[in-house]
């Protein structure tokens, strides 16, 4: 039973790791078929965006994968197009077919500038996203995108959101990380911002215990020091 339990954990972790990287940007065929605002967003064509909006184009129209032009701009890392769309009234909190918003797309892409811009343009950093009911912060922590984590926190992202696997951003940074410098810095940012180190997973295992069991000594020290009395 112990072996089966460990195998189940491994399978869940593997599936979740793949999911975080499995956002679906427009493929070549979709891009070739785009017209209107989706084409302009992908091409970072600000003039066309403004012209189309003035002519009455639906700013929140969806493609076959439920992406708005704002999502397309985010996948292409086109800051100017995103700003133009937001200025024209685009819904900055819309979710595309995979249940991702602009800020989570930027977080997974490790694009700190786009993360900050999206928040500035009205994208709430605490939206529940993905099939795991996570957040942009959880996705970024999982991947060790520590500067993105910092910017999300500064933008008001909830530190201790628990997804439907029972994991916080801090837990994911430990159990889905590799214990290397990216994840060490991620844990430093989370703990330094006040992430609750006492929140355990569904088995009652704390982030510190996960770090210790994996031999992540620097991460364990960061968490342990945060819990030490002043």
C-alpha cells in the first residue's frame, strides 16, 4: 500500500508538472487562419487594433480554443498589443479554453514585464485558473520563476491559496521543484513575503518536511528559519 501511495503521488506530480507547461498557444495553422483582432494581436499591430475597434469589432471575440485577442497577445508576448486591447475595453480577466488568464500565461512563460503589465491593465492576480483550481502564483512557484513570483506578490496575489490537489505555492515550489537555485530563490521570496509555512498537504506533511525528505537543505533552512522565534 505504501508503494502504491508513493506511485500515485508520482503520477499526480508528473501530470501536474505537464499541465503547467501544457498551455496551448496558437499553432501555425491557427495563426495563418487569424483575421481581425486576433491577427492584429499576434502581429502586435496597434494601428489595426485601433482601426478594428473603431469599426465595431468585438473586442472579446473568441477563436476555436476560446482565446480572446488579449490571450493571443499574451502568448506572443506582445505588450503593446495587450495595452491597446485593454485600452479598448478588452476583458483582462477572461479565461481561455484551458482556463488560463493573461497573467497566468505570462507567469508560465517567465515574462515578468508582461505579468506586471497585465496586473496594471486590470488582470486580477488572484484569479482561480487551470483544471487544478490554482493561481498564477502557484504556477510560477512550481516552475521556479522567482521574479514572476515577486511581481505577483507585489501585485496582490494571494500567498496561501490552496489548489484542488491540496497544495499552496510554497508546497509546489518544494515538491515540484528541483531544489536548485531557481526554487531556492522562489522559496525565499514566498517565505519572505509571509507565506504560511504551517499549511500542510492533505497527508499532513508540511513544506519543511517535504524539503527535508528530499534533501533540499537550503530550502529547509529557509523555511525552518522563518519558523524560529525572534
